[in-house]
């Protein structure tokens, strides 16, 4: 049985903040992971919920497994490029603002 993949690149969230939510669903069944994300009050939960829905759609299109037999085998959150912006401050100074991005990849597998 082949693993089902879904990937989101350049998500406008800090990898550190997304990882804290990703840890909640690692190793859980697909239905349990979606339930956990629905009741998690973090912005990253919505992104991960959409990514899981995409992985579930990939599984349906490939006709490899039923959604109730899938679990989150692996979820990785890697840092993406940082957008650097500047904020004007007092006395003509400029402070740097880092707008961070991340790459999220999900690997679903069938329960044995």
C-alpha cells in the first residue's frame, strides 16, 4: 500500500507555531486528527485541517484506502524563507520585521 502525501509550501505562519499544533495530530487516525484540529484555538489548526482534507482527497482519487482506515504517519514542518520588512521608528530609525514562512508536509498511511 502506497502512502498518501500532501504538501503546503510557503505558508505564512511561523514554523515554531505550526509545530506545536502538528504535534497534537502526529500518529492519530485521520478522523481523530480532524476532530482535534477543529477544537484547537490556533490559526495553524485551520491550515492543517485543510491540508488533511487535501491528503484525504488524494487518497480518494487514488482509490488506495478508505478515510477511516488512514492515520497520520508523518507530519513535518520545515522553515521556509523569511520575508524581511522594516518598520519606521522614532528619530529616523528603522527596525526589522521578519515575516516567517514554513513548508508543511503530511504523510498518511493505512493501519496494518
